[in-house]
């Protein structure tokens, strides 16, 4: 193995070590279900509205549709890694909350095994939980007396996935791929009910109660992809893509604790359930898309659907709905063969999306929509690129005391090419 190859592997393993426990999202909506699910993960498609079903590009990985792996260059080893930053402002009534996060986003690699057969592997997030919020209320006592209380909610964690995928060409027009994914991680949710006096001090008459739930997930699942491609004259190509993941239950263990404490700090455990075998739902997912590509232009359109209405978490159902997502995107490159002009080989991207998320709060399904744009900058005169992407979006609303979030996602992705499989003619 060469020094360059060792460098690739070292960066991959080191970054994986720091990535697996990260919390990527700070949002009250991540309190529900598996948290905030990642929909923008591929460097190229992030700026194209998150489209990926029909994308086939030898210069970029597309691990969301494994059928695309056969488009990779037969001589190259492709390595990608990226970071994702998020700035958001949430409003609910007169309350406002701001948050900013930045983390590693994903790491992936792909290569051609032989003609018509390719593989990919990587590490990427699946969901993230990160929130802190409070509500207040009053408990009616005898007569006109009331007792004030504050309920605090906090959550942390998320699920990550390691995948290994392969794809084969089924003749000239079809490509079939499969990803084996290993999901792992933990989801922690804490609820504390504190009784307080009128001046805000702790009540001497009631015990505060703390509810803690934690689920650890560790299990395999599979998803499949198919792409049908048709070549036309003048290097034009039309690709139809489909992805499918079947309904699955990810096994794990749940911990559940209920503790009470008085103002003096004395604690008594009421319920202690440790390492109870449990599971979380991963509903079937279906996606369809089209991509039309010329020497200069790429146009993509996607639709994805996933029904979460019957999903359960720690053997209980949550406030979830049937989600669907529409996305559109375009990429323009002035002249990919002009090795002299930097800007002629730069890729210019734009997109838009509308997403009915799987959150259903107070009988209101949370929508998420936005626009995206970015640049794919060439590195020297090779095939490597640095991708800068921006996504501006809004989700939720202010109706019925719900939360409205305005957010901006900033990502930088590095796509590195190395010639690994070229046979040397001279030593």
C-alpha cells in the first residue's frame, strides 16, 4: 500500500472515531421519533435540492442510490468527506431560540472492482437528537390555591450508519445495487417536573420527579437501488432511478428510570428498568426520480415516500405521519474539457425542495421547504473537487402554538480522486 493510500485510510478511520458520537442538530422537533433525519448527505446533490435517484456521475459518490456505483471510473479510487454547519432561529409565540452547530457529516469511498461491478463503503449520520425546552403550568389544590410547576425537556444523541454496497450492470441499460447498513447509536430523553413557589424557589411540599429514557440501537438493514439509463447523441443521457428499503425493526435495549427528589437533594428511585430488550421502527421507503444530462447541464427531479404512522419506539407509538418529499435540481458546467480556465470547469448548482416531514404535532404535520445552491470547484487539473453548498429553509409554523424554524445549512465536501488501478509499464 502506498503512502497516499495509507493517508486515505488513516483519515477515514480517524474521522470515523470522532464522528460516531456527534450530535448534529439542535432543534425541539428532534424530540419526536428518531430525531431529525438527514436528507442532505451527498456532496453533489446537497446543492441540487437533495436529488439523487437518477444521478450518475463518475466524479461523485451517490450512496443514496447504490445502483449509481457502476458509473465510477474504472481506474480511480474515489474518497469523499464533508462537514455540515447549521444555524437556526426558532420562534413559538413570544419565545425565540437560536442555535449553531458544526460537525463532520460523512465519509465514503468507492471504486470499480471490474467492468460492470463496483463497490462503496462509508460512515454517515442517520438521525440526530438535540434539544432543551421548558413549559410551565399550575396544579389546582383545595379551594383557590394552586401549585406552580415547571417541566424541562432535554434530549441528546442520534443514530449513525456504516454501509457497504455493491452494484452490477444488468446489460447495457440497467444497473442494480444494494447497500448493507449497520445502524448504531443511542437516543436519550429526559423530562423533569419541578414544583416551585411564586418567587421561583423550590417548593418544600412536593417532590420533584425526573423521567429518563435511553435506547441503544444496534442492527443491520438493507436498501436497494435500480437505474435505467438511455444514451442519446451528443453525449446526452436520461436516467430513471428507483430506491427501496423494506419495513424493518431495529433491535436494541431500553433503559427507563423514574426518580424523585426533595428540596434537600434526597433522591429515591421509583422505577429502574435497565437493558430491557426493545426495538425501533424503520418503515419501508420508496423513491423515484429522473435525471437528464448533457455535456453542460444536469437536471434532476425526485420523489420519496415513507409511512411512519404505525411506527413504534421503545414499544410505544409517537406523533408521526406519512412523509413525502419533492426535490428539483440543476447543475451547469461551462466546459469540463478546458484545463486552462478554472471557472470553465467549475460546477454551478441550484435546487429546491418541499418535504412533509414525519412529525405530526397536535394533528399538524410539520412541513419543511427551502432552496439550495453551491459550487463545485476543481482541484488543480484533475478530477478532484471541493464542493461548497448552502441550503436556506423553513419548517413548522406559528399556528396553534407550534414552532417555526428558519435555518441555514452550510457544508463543505471534498471529493478526492486517486489513480490506483493503472498498471505500470515501467518500474
